[in-house]
């Protein structure tokens, strides 16, 4: 793997991220020992942004994998492909990260099948190895390699959860939506709307988060608040912007949509 290929995985500019509870120092200590880390928290609360920020801060390449139920072990590790010269081995993202000493981030790992995620086990204990069975190679992870996974505990079920044998290979950091004042500051910073508008958007979000488990799987995320703020900053009328970004994405239930729209109109009409 040449330097040019390594450089393509570096985070170029500093991502905007507001530290809320010393999570950067905790992560940095874990990285110093190359400890595998699990990020737990609701969707859109900043887990992926945090990993990008820490990769930038530590000066490490970052390879991100969006996990899904169709992902196979070969998608992570690699496979043989045909080209004009015959069969050629192509590393998967996990193998690439282990070779070059990148941080490998498996986003929403619980979405992947359990028979796929077990391939990470040898990389997450004292061995720090990745068996490439199809290639007949036992890859020793680069000294700078680290594995990070994330998932949303709110979607746990008997069919979709991590095995204990996987969970107990990771240190874990809990994430949640920021406190209202800080979240409003983030929305204003990310979108360019004024602080009053950002504060109103956050108040709408807090009302919907109280509905989690009472008609909604999740309340409005910080990510969706940023979308709403961006639409408003583009000149879209606030209630229409909120309808598009805060109400419609969350539910198809007409009664719940009416409830959410009423919450929006409380602050923007």
C-alpha cells in the first residue's frame, strides 16, 4: 500500500465537533493502547462525526463501513476478482485498515449479520490478527490500527443485537443528544440560522423525544435539526422546512404527523 493510497483516507479538514463530557480524552487514552471502542447512542447524535474528529485530531487515516444486513465477511475482508490477467486479490476495507494502520469504523454494526461480524474477533484481542482464509494469509495488524464500532441500543431485539462475545471485546462510550443550550449552539454553527431559530428547533426536538416509545421509534435527531436549519437558511418558510425535514422522515402515521406538526407550529406560527 503506497503513501498516496494511505493519504486518500485521511480526514483533510477539521470536522466541527463539540466535546460534551470529556469523550475526546477517553477515546485518546483508548487509542494510545489501540483498544477497540464501541460508540453507543441514538441515531444522528454525533457518533460518526466524533470518529471523524478524533481521526483528524490523531492524524490517522479513517476507513468507514456502513454496515447492512446483506454485507458478507468477504465484503469486509476481501475477495478474488477476475481481470484481464486472471484472478486478483482485492482487500476489503477491514483488511486495508489493518494493513495501513487506519482507524476502521463499522457504523451501525448491529445491522450486519452475526456470522459476518465474528470476523473482527481476532483483531479485537491480544492477537490483533486477521485470517485471510481464501488467500492463505494471516495478517498481523499494523501497530497503529484500531477498530471502532457503533450502534443504536434503541433498536436492540432478539434478532438484532451484538453477541456478548463481541460486546465484551470493546470499551464503550455512551452518546446522547446534547443539552438544549449546546445543541442550539451546534445547530446555529452548522446552519447559519440565528440563535433564536436554533433554540426553537431544539425545543421542537425535545418534545418529540418525549414521544419515543409512545408512537415514535426515535425522536428528532440533531442531524435532522441541522437539515431543518439549512433549509430555513436557504429561505424556506420554517413550518415548511420542518415538515420536510422533521415531520415527514419520522413517521407515516397521519395522527403522529399531526402531533409533530402541532409541535412545530407551537414555536413557528
